[in-house]
């Protein structure tokens, strides 16, 4: 396991001052690769957490956007993972695609041709979730949030649809293909970009959102800038929106 001490840039310190009730301390990043023996598959993960005790910390399982099977995608979006860790969450970022995987189909009906990739991502999340129970029993996995951007958001929404009992909340950052599950529990949330529209049927109607307590919020951030390309202003907006959703009260299962 490799550990990195996050030396937060000036922007991050300013953000910590602006965003109320952030926890204090140094964010650590631990990276390692777990092996799913049943699928004969490597699953790299990165843990972001404050230096010190991790007892009873709520957990975020984060899924990156599609990166053409390049290794190291799970180490992206670090500005979001660091901010959530600074605010008191234990963040686990999961690598989904490996260089040996087939590329994501770019033609055909996405809900059909990409389903296999989403299901592989769901299997990765299940594997990580179950292993966390054994390796980190001190965490509060009953307070789990599943989150992802774009393709990672599609994976997260399918995970929530298939395994709703495992989480209290699911958040997508501008997923466009997998419909948001129409359910009240877990709470279903989505942050939408300023420039790309979701496929028909992905987002709930106003009546559905109100009845099922779903949260759909709009950002001024373009789709592709929800990752590492975000400006300091865009990063702050996304962090504020994410922390606002994470702190929303949810009913107990």
C-alpha cells in the first residue's frame, strides 16, 4: 500500500474556510490493488481520509468517468475526494476499466451496448464494498453514499437500482445514459452539467422528483470540467453542491 500526504493548495484552504463545518486535519491518500479471485480481476482503489481515527466515518464509493481504459483513472477527481475527506467522509475511489478491457462502445443504443460495462462496474463496487466490511470494520458502512461522474454515474445508478439496501444515497455527476432509479430509498440525487443533456427518460419529472424526494440540481460547470479540468471556481461550486447533498438528512432503512 502506498500513502500520499495531501498538501492542499491555496484554493483548498480557502474552500475550507468558506465551507462551514469542515473537519480539520491532514488528508491522507492510500492506494492499493485488491484482487477479485472469483473474477480473476485486479481492482485498484484509493482511500482518502483524515489523518487519525477512522472510527464510524461514513463512506463514499466514487466511480470515475470513462477514460479509454487508461490506468490511474481512480486517482483522478482528487479535488472532490479530498474535499469530502476533509469534511469527514472516508472516500474510496475505484478503478473500473483496465487496459486489457474492451473499449466502451460509442455506437448503438447506450443502454444496451454499455450494459456489460456497467455491470462489470457494479461487480467492482460490490467486491470493494464487501471487502471493506472485512478490512475496515470500524467504518460506518450503513451510511454509504455511492457517487460517480458520467460513465461512473451510470454505474452508480445501476448499482443503486440493483442493490438499494446497501446505501443511504446515490449521487451522479451528470450521468446521461442510465435512468435514475425511481425510488424513495436510497435517496437519488444528480448534479447536472451546463452543456450536455441526458437521454430521454434518464431524469425524473418534477412530479416524480417531488413524490420520491429525489434531488436534481444544476451546476454552471460543463460536463468535461467536472473532473480534473475544472477551474478553481468550478471546483468550489461542485464541492459545495456535493457537500450539500451529502449532508441532506435521509431516513433510516
